[in-house]
């Protein structure tokens, strides 16, 4: 079984777009604007360009100062890691904000 695909390097681009190098060497871009809803821990990096550009990689995911991070599977796949180990991530993707279902 192959290891889960994770992030090895990040480079912030314009707006809320990042260029990611994955552990397999592939390079992808992700527009994180839909994930950053401007609330709670994401408030600062949603509106402050300098704060957003402080992004770095720690243990395969994107992290910002203040213990702010986004799960790597959300950034890479826009959801859980795929069960198909041969699947490759899309070159460009805009991950969506998770939709929470309220219990009845």
C-alpha cells in the first residue's frame, strides 16, 4: 500500500492561491478562498495578505502561525484520501467549504 499523499513544500501565489509540491514530486495549485470563511481561526489569514503568506508545511499539511492548519486531504483532494491509490490529484482545484449536516 502506498503512503498517503501529503505536502512537502508550499509557495503562496496571488490572492488565496498556493502552489504545492507533494511528496511524490507533483506540483499542484489550490485556491483556498472558498475554505477561508473569515471566521474564528481563519479570520486573520482570510483578510490579511501578509498573514496568509506566512504559510509553511508541517507534517505534510499547511500551517500558519497561531496553530491554524487545514487537513492535507482537504487541500489535495477536496475531501478524504481516495481509495484508488493510482488516482492523481487535479492540477488546479478550488476546495469547497465542508457542509455540515445537522442531526435531527
